[in-house]
């Protein structure tokens, strides 16, 4: 009897082994067929930034032989384009088409890039948490994470305790994260909700009431038209501003963490080629920039008698802190 | 008509299309463009970092201006250690630094938005016709010490650098009315706006004032003034700024001692003065952070003062007219991480008409060309070496050179030490060079005709500290100045020939503290001790007050109330000049209190009461000009 059992196990084991060998042989012969990705990228060919992003993304994706890319111009986007086609992922670079892309209802993982939370909320008001209504959609936003920004403020100077934050209704969700982290760091966030028409009347009082202003990536508030008055007025009251882009910092913000196009592309590529299921990502539907640099305006800092470590040191400290978290 | 309508429609469509296109591209442009946003806080907008500056600098910023309760621009300068402020004949403001001057201080250069307003007529600055208004000043930086190496020949003892507010900074309407119990009144109106495309912003200010001055001397004064500033953003790298000003004033004057016989030759009368000023500034920033500033300014002054002298029935014409054109160019670039270079060039052409003093109906002219450079080198992590010089070619006096070397040691982010050695010079004015005054056919005063520049060699040691998380700034300066070739102008009526015959050596210390624990409270204190040694004329010693002190405490409350108190003290001194008498100590206590009330639609009213309490006789250059206690009431309405 024992011999019969062992014979059965032996036969089963042999059968299983043969099955695996066969499967491996098939996989060895046809690897592409098994792991191929079909990524559709939507972009506005009139936008030089989206074009640059696309080119950089294609370069990164070309390292993966299993990935096939289909490029769709914004002008050509229609629901018919995705019918009867095998698509594994959609990447949308045109933030003005978020609504249309959502409406496609393709049920495939979709990454919206080159947008801010404020802009995206115009089309997806449920953000940042739309996991029920938009489970497949993820937004790789340009906004820097709250923890990183608050930590930067602390590294610049411990005397900045009272942080002024100006938001519109579209960028207001940032406040929750800021308030969560500020409590841990013993900082005070004072928020000012306004709209683009009234900001110029409020900046004087906001500057007087704050040690430092943290600029949220909301171009309704911060744009090339409003920045001159905001920077001049905040400087008059010796209240520095933490900016969110290289241009903003060069214009007069004192410092900021900034993610370049290349860094964003790198992060998106990693996401696209990752085997981690979309549903397991944190931060709701949002993906914050992972890679960043610190850029500072030392002229403005010096004129305000503010001295802090070099950009390289700041970046290192921030990165180390994040890797520990 | 159809064509006009169609063109307008097309233009409207284009405008809408362009703004719409911007809206879509806005996010990406802001985040990724190398330079969509113009540099707002450029070098010219930023105050000097005091720890790294090659000289001691007092910064009177917007908050301090507001807290001071000052009713005229010159009152702000009482906050600077070493400054003497006065009013000659009650209505001619005098601003001097470290003395050695008459009622025409010639050693302080004044610059407004990059252009000098130094008057070739008298040397120095005509503060009563300054082409700006107190309400439009953003910041004043006072460089305390000789600075010809950066600012040219007339930055002999110091430089007052005034920056006006950008036209976009205070949009809307501001109007105010101020009066005091001495029948002085001032009305002010300002309107500022930004055009729809946000590239052009403009500000227009109008003011009208009159005052009766000191009760015992005839010094009534009235002035109507217009100033404007236009800022134009031309692309991301270029800005243009235009400043315009026009002033028309009437200044009552008379020999300041009514009991003196000189009143017969200098009787009571009105002097009509007008001034026009225009300036264009082009600021260019390159993509690799180079800054280029170019200024061109025009300044014309006309003071009509012609009267019949009663004793001899002859006409005395004290008219003075001057015109100057000023061009300057400055380029700042970073050579590498350790070295930065600033260099530039300039040209000044000036002419004066002074029939009485120069005994001619001809205009006298002069042209000066200058070039300058400064290299800032950082080494060993904590040292900054500034090496600079200016060369000026003056048609009348030849070529002169002003070098400066400064070593800053930044021991930590809280402490910095500085050692400066510099040589500066003051060019004789056209009035001094061509002086040839006669009265009733008798020579009164003349010049050798080949006056040389006055020179000063200065050595300074200074410390600047920031404490208590940057809320407290302290500055200490020790100085030693050797003056040579001082022109004996204004010493007394007995001076017959102007010549470079005087000398003096001054040394002392200045101390300044600025404490701002938050946005509501300000404490500012300044003290200067100056003494003169080895002076060639005893009057030079008495022209410098030994002690000079100011204190300001101010608070802004959350409910709109604001209050401040100031105390000013100057020890006894005597300005040079025959008509100026020894002044005892000057002591004044100012108190201001006010409330700003906000209304709907971004409107507000600010009502303020200022008290200037004279604690001493406070003789102001002349023995009959004694300060009264004054109470000012001001009401300001703002609508944005």
C-alpha cells in the first residue's frame, strides 16, 4: 500500500514537473506575449512642455521591450479610439482633457500627469479621495507633499512657526494634510480662503500675520500677473514665501522643493513598469512627486538676514527624512 | 466705420484668444518655463544684506516709516545715528551727516531710484523740492560713511538711497488731509492702478501744502506737487520705469535775525521755486543672472528771487537756476561661485545760472564722466573681500580716483565684522568754482578759480549681529576720518576767497539696534558719538554735535489701533555759515496714536494724532527759530 501511495505521489510529482517544464518552455519562447503592456499616451502637441514630457517618457519606456506605446493627440481623442483595443494603461498629459478621459470609462489604470490638485479638482471634485468613483484613475500632481514643505520650512529657520497658506476652494484639500503634519511639528497653519479677484486686497494682511507664506500650487492665486504684487508686498513686511517652481523662486520666493520634468517622467515610468497593483497605492488617488531638488534664492534670503544650509544639504536632509518614514 | 468695428472685433477676438491660450498653458508655464515670470525681487528692489555690506547701512523700511509718524521726509532721517536735521530759515530743510557743514550740506549724496538728485546750484540736496512724496517711499537706505567708490564724487560723508514703491504695490485710491495747530495744512491724493494685461502699472500722486513755520521769523511756505511712477514689464527679462515730478512752491524768506541790520539787504519777500524731474530706468536681467541697470534723468530747478534793496534802491537778483542731465549704467555679474563683479559708467552734465553769486548773466556748465568697479570675493568660507574704485574725469578739476577696500568676516550666521578703508572726494560746485560776489560794487567773496576737490580718508571697524532668531539686529561702527582740502565756504562773512585751506579729523562711534519680535512691535534706537581733533578752524569743531540719539517704540494692535513714541536728542552744535548761531541741545518727544477702521469693499479710514513736544528751546539754525510744540491731526481714506 505504501508503495502504491508513493507511486501515486511520484507520478503526480512527475506530472506537475512536466507541466511546469512545458509552461516554462512556452514562456521562454513567448515572453513578450505574456508580459506585454500597451500604453496609450494622450498629449497636446501644441504644448512644448507636454511634448518634452512625452519625448522623455518614450525614451524611458523604450528600455522595456515589453511595452508598446500608442500616442494620441488631444485633438484626436474620442471614445471610438479605445473600442476593441487592448490597452493596459492610459497616460493623460493634457489636464484640460481630464473630464473627457474620465468619461471614456475604459476601466484601465489611467495616470493623469502634469496637473495640480487645484486644476484636477475642476474636473474631478471628489479628489483627493475618489477611490470609489474613480478607482482606476491616479493623478501624478505637481504639488509637493505637505510633510516635505513643512520640513523645508523648519530647516530654513526654526523661527518660522506661523505659516500662512492661501487657498481657493479647489486647492483647499491641501489644508488637511498640512494641518496633520503641522501638529506633529508644532507649527501653526493659518489658512486664508479667497479667490483670484480678491487676493491682491488680502496679501497685505496675510503678510503681516505670518512668519512665512507657503505657496500652494494653485495658479488661480499664484500666476505671472499676481506674483509681482504678492512678492513685493510680502517682502515689504519681511515675510518670505516658499515657492513651488523654479520660475517662482527666481522671481523672489526664498526657496522651495521643485520637481523637474525629468524627475516626474522618471517617477511615472517606474509606476508604469511597476508590477504593484494600482489599488495598493497610498494617498488616495494622488501621487506626489517622489524626486525633487531644493532651489533657493539666496539674494532674497540674505536681504532678509536669513541664512540656511546649501540646497544640496537641504535636499539630502529632506531625502534622508523621507526614506526613514 | 465698418472697418473700425471689424478691426475692433478682430482685436477683441485676438485678446480673448491670447488670454484663453494663457489659461490653458498657465500651469505648465509656471512650473516648467525657465523664465515666464519676471524677476520681481531683483537686486535693485532688495535691501542690502547688512552683514555683507561694505559699509554701515541704516535701513528705514516701510514699517519703520509708518511707525515713525513722520510728517516730512527729513524727519525720518532723525532715526539714523550721526544725522543732523534742521530747517534753515524755517522752511529750507537741512540734512547733514557728521557735521562740518553749513545750511547747504554738500557731503551727502541723495539717490532716488538710482538717480542722483544732488543739486549743482548749492551742492547737496534741495529737500524742499525733492521729486517724491513721503507716502510713496518704500525704503530708505542710508550708507553711513564715505562712498565715492560706488556713488561718485559727492558721496563724501554718506549716501541716502531712496527707493519708491512699485506702482503695482498699492492699487486704488488714497487721500489724506493733515493739519496742525500752527496753521499748517496738507492735502494728498494718490491713485494707482494696473492695466488689464498686468504689464503696465502706474501711480499718480498730488499734494498741496502750506505752513507758517516758526512764529518769530517770516518763513511761510506753500507747495503744489505732482509725482508719478509708471512700471512697464517688457517681456520676462526687461522692465522700464518712468518717474515724473513737478513742483511749484513759494518760500517766504528774510535774514533770520529780524533785529539785525542785514535785514535791509535781505528783507522779507517771497521766493518762487519750481522744479521738474524726469527719469527713465531700464532693468535687464539675463538668463544667467546678470543684471544691467541703465538710468537717464533730467532735473531742472528754478528759484526766482529778485527784489529791490531799500537802502540803495538797487536790484538784487538772488535767482538761481540749474539743469542737470545724469546718465548711468551698471552691470552686475557672477564670475563664479566665489566672485561677483559690479561695474559701470556714468556721465553728468550740469549748468547753473547764479547772477548774484557768480556776477554774470551767463550760465556756467560742467561735465563729469565716471567709471567704477567693485569685485566681491569670498574665500575661506567666512571672508568677503570687496575691492572697488571709481575714476572721475571732471572738465574743471581733472581726474580723480576713489578707492575702497573692505574685508568682512562672517564668523557665524549671527555675527559679522568689517574693516573698511576708503578715500572719497567732493568736487567743488560751479558756485564755488566761479564765485565772484559783489554787493553795491564792493567784492564780497570770490574763488581762487582752481579749487581742488575736498578729500577724506576713512577707516572704519564695525560689527553687525543678528540675535533672538533674527528679530534683533545690532550694529556698531568705529570710525576715523581725515578731511583735507576743505573749502572754507560758509565759515563766516569774513571769508573773502574760497580756497581749500581747511582740514579736520573726526573720530567716534555709532550704535544702532533694531528689534522686531513680531509684525506688530518695533524698537529702534540709534546713538552716535563724534569728536573732532586737529581741526584747522575752531568753527569746524562746533559744527559737529558730540552726541546724537534717537529712540522709537511702536506697536500695531490687532483691532486697527496703532501707537508710537519717539525721542530725539542732539547735543549742542553750530552750523557753519555767518547767519547760523550756536544751537543748544535739541530734545523732542513725539507721540502718535491712531486707528485704522476697515469697511466693506476694501475701504478703510485711518485717523491719527501726532504730538511733537519740544523739550528744549530747540533752536533751529537761527536764534529766533525755536521749535514749538505741535499737534497734528491726519485723516486718510483708502479705497482699493
